[in-house]
């Protein structure tokens, strides 16, 4: 296997070097869509419209372009969406952000919903911990709608919406395609992809589409050998002293492995299209995927590691992510009005194993609690700790909407919406051989148990009305009346932490959630409100349009599980935007300038004892500009896209939010002063792609070069924590490909992250930054951090055959 990797690397270096020479001296470009950007049809306004006719900031990447850009997963798409940033911990656990609207959420199961909504065709699929990580094959396009989309898309589309649109069954004929890929990752192993689809014509009015895929992503993180000594300490008076001879040393020999973060992903989609008559269509679909990820996906930053792409972990690490979605869309006409009825059901289950030995070391050992951990014989045991998680998600969704004729002077679209999503949370924090009297009742070796049921409910009536004041000037007004009703019930805690009079931590009543010993958490929050949208569009010509938008998005409130904290309320985003869309022959130039005011921000972070907290704290303002320009002539295309966002808080962020924002008291210290930049998102992000297609004998050849840049980012809004973790440095990546295409087949050699950048997209600790990230309490950064880096250089060969 290593010999194959070497061959791929050497041959790739020669051909890719030739490609760079061919494209040197050529301006770099971004061409976001397939064959012709001006012809791509989107459904951003829940109608089919040409991209250039939609008066909002939208980027659409078509099917062919997705393949040309080597897009396989969500993270690959984000590189080519200038307004979008991604944070990821592992496959299936990612958060995306638009236009800098990010407060550094830790994506805990008990905290805020995402600020960005994700749709698979008509159905929202944003689960409580983020979007599904879908293998992107046989998609018609990906649409990225920047800015609040609350009137049409509702909750969790506060900052934007991403739509994944699949190819529909086609009654024109029976055809299909298969593709194979072999790749090698730098300092890692061999990976590959096998994928294919068949579109089967059943009759003049019915067709079936079956899609399948399997992908193996090779690992590139090494779990290296290490030892850890847990000092067993005890308080003598006010002093914490080491107990001689009681220290416990642990090694990770059983878990040492090279390239241990490999991933296997496989799934299928079955779609049926039935035209009942000329006006009515049924489209049932069934889609599912299983993703098995080994190891962890972060390089360790600590004194135990001196080289990139390495970590030292002492317990098993993995995740199994399984989901299935069933959906049905009915489209028809009532008179000359369009009626759409759609609904779906999603089930997702994730099994996770996580190392938690850092927490055990910093809290249990250094602070003296480890001395109280013993087995049934009364002997001291190792405080080493790990987590076994089982998370079950369910979502039911339904929407009915009507739309008046698209060519009328007055146009209306509106409807009713409902969804219910639940998250059955089960997290076992385990210390092996723990005494029965220290275990959470009903468990084995659980020092801590989280067993909760979270339910988020959304109801809404929405509508937009457009009026052509003149042939060139259109006014659109929209609104959404919504209600959310969210609850969290169950148990979290120790058996007896020593500060509760109950035998089980703070129990209030008998168990409500199966698998819990009792109930110590039962909270609910609800609210009814209204959001709006106003848009004025002026078309100078068929190819030149300007628009002005005032819109609002929202995110529902939720529950703080810590008893001393009240539920957190909704936050809202007001968007004031001036945009343009222009086409001048082979040149397209689109863009927007905007100001977004974010109010009652849901700030989430690890609080005392490592428990996540959410507080509505102050306001922020984002001022920015985004633009893309593209050029296409013959076989040559180039373009560039980028965004600039100046995102800062406008009031002091205090430890305890209050109306006066007074951070001068002892128990309400200043966490971040007014003017601090929001975390996660860079001020500048840009990308560019250049492509040249040319004939070679009887086939068509191409070369392509892409570059992506992300600027410096804060890791945390809070000043102290950001100083401990550090800023995320700017980084740039380059992708290149060269290939040929014949009648019904193509072959391509490609490389992503050509210069092997180690760009960091997220950083985490296992407990509070001031504990796990500040080992001696003096030197910031002296603890253990886990930096999620982009995938190292990947060189591959892929071929496909149509039939």
C-alpha cells in the first residue's frame, strides 16, 4: 500500500507540476456552477427561478461543478462559499456560519440550535447538534442563501440557509453512471470512492432513480505512545499535598496506532417520480447513510506531542453515525395556483466513544478529588475517565404552501409549517472498577450520567407578496408568525457529589426518561412572535438588477440545564442589505453590502464544573461586503469570490447578563469588552478557480487550478479564554486537476491542499479552558488542546463511465 502511495505521489507531482506551468500567468477564478451560471435554476424563493433573477445573495454550485471541485462532503462545499465558515470536531459533527454570525458555540446537546438551516430538497435536516454529513453525489446543485431567511425557512435560518438539491427521477429514458476513485493522503493511508446511479424509465409518466455510494477516507492522525501519572493528593488543612507512593501511572500501549482516524461512509437513495396527469406529481424518496469514523480528528497541542498530526489518547475513540430519511412531495395545481404539500421523517443514531482522561487528570488528580475514588474493596483506583454516548434524533416535518402564477403582476406565496425534533441524550462518564456506592444507580462504573430528552417544536404561518409597481420596479413584503415550544427533561449528575442532601444528585421526582435513576431536570420554554421582510428590486435591463432588503431572522430559545440559570430567550438578526446582479456578455458580477444587527445573542460556553451554559448577552454588529465575478469564453473560465466581515460586539459581555451591562462587581466580571471581534469567522475569506478545456485528438482535455484563503480568526469571544487557546492563524490552500473526457467516460488526476497546509478550523479542550488549557495557572496555553486541521494533501485518480 505504501508503494502505491509513493507511485501516486510521484506521478501526481509530475503531472500537477505540468498543470501549474500550463496555468501560470493566468488570473485565478471562481466559476461556481455547471455549464453556464446564467442558466442555473434555483428554488431559493420556493419557486423555480433563474439565479440572476433572485433578489438575494445566493451562491449555487451545480452538479458538474461539484465534481470538478472534488466535493465529497459538506466541508468541501464550504471552501467555495465565500460567506460561509465551518467548525468541525469530526465527521457528522459540524457547525456552519454565514457572514460572521458566530459566538463560538460549543454545539453541546443542551445548548443553542444552529444559526444556519440546512435543507435536503424540501425537508429541513439540521439536527440539534448540526447538519447531516451527506456524501455529495448525484446532486443537482447546492444553494447557499446568505442573510436571514426566516420568513420562508423559519427557525435556525437566522443567518442563512443551505439547500442540498438532489437529481430527480427522469422519465425521458433509462441511463446511469458509475465512478471509481483511488487516493493517497500525505502522512496517511490509501482511500477511495465507488459510486453510481441508475435512472430507470418505468413509463411515460413514471421513473425510478437509485443512487449508491461507498467511500473510504484514509487516516492521517497518529495516536503515539505516551504515559500519564495521576498524582493522588489530599487536603491537609488549606494545603493540597501529594500522598507519597499513591500516584498512578497509565500508558496507552493498547491504543497506539498510525493513521487511526479512518472513515468509511456508505449509503443509498431511492426516489420515485410519478406524474398522475399534466398537473399533479408525486415524489416519494428514501435516503440513508452509515458513517463509521475511527479515532479522533484533531492534532494535539501539548508538551507530550512535538509533531503535527499526532495525539496521545488513552481510551477508545470512534463514532458510528446512522440515519435514514423518508420524504414525500406532492405538487399540483388548483386552478392556476400551484399547491405543494411536503413532509418527511428523519431518524438518526450516533454511537460515540471519547477519551476523557484530560478531565480526569486536571480536575480529579490536580484538584484532589481522585483520592476519593476507590473500588468495592476500598482500594484507590485510577481516575482515568472515558465517555460512551448514544444519541438518538427524530424529526417530523410538514409544510403546505400555495403560490400564485409567477407571471402575474401581483404574486403571492405562503403556507403553514410544522416540525418536531427530539434528541434522546445518553452519555456515560465511566471510571473502571468504581465502587458501587459511587456509581450512578442503574449503571456500571458511571461516575456521571446524562440521560435527557430534548424536544424542540416549531409552528408557523408564512407568506410573501410581490407587486410589480412598474415593469422594472418590484416591491416584496413578507412575514412569519411563529411559535416555538422547547423542553428538556431527565437526569444529569453524580450519585452523591457531596453537596446534595439527596442520595442521587438533586433528584426532584421519579424517572421520566427511560434509563435514568430519577428526574432532576424538567424545564420548558415557549414563545409566539413575528418576523418580517421587505425588498425593493429594480431591473435596469434584463441583465442588470439592484435590490434593497430589510429582513429579520430568529433562533428559538431553550433550556439551561443548570438549575440556577433560567431558560435562554430567542435571539434575532436584522439585516439591511443592498445588492446587485449583473451580466455583461461573458462577464458576470454579483455582490452585496450589508449591515446585520444581532440582538440578545445566545452565547454558549463551558461554565463551572464543565457544564455548558447559554446566556443572552448584548448585541453585535456585522458590516460586510461579498462579491463574485466570473468570465467565460470558449473553453476558458475564470472568476473570483470573496467576503469581508467586520463583526464585533457593541456592549460589554459580563459573566452575568443584566440590563445595565455593569461588569464591575465581583460576581459579574467583564468577560469581553465592547468592540471585541466575534470568533470563528475571519474578516476576509476568498476563493478563486481557473479552468481551461481544450481538444486532444478525439477527446476533450482540461486543466484546473483553485485557491482558497481564510484569514486570522479569534477562537473565543471571551478575552481570557481566547488568550489561553490563541487565535486561529490564516491559511491558504490550492487544488489542481488535469483530465480528459470522451464519449460517455472521463478520467482525472487531482490534488487537494496541494501545498499541504495545516490550517486550523477548530480548537477544543476536554474541560474549561482555564483548567484543561492552563496547566500551571500561570502560562496561557500550558495545557492540552485539540486542533482540528484541514485534511492534508490528497492526490488521487478517478474515472467514470456513463451507460
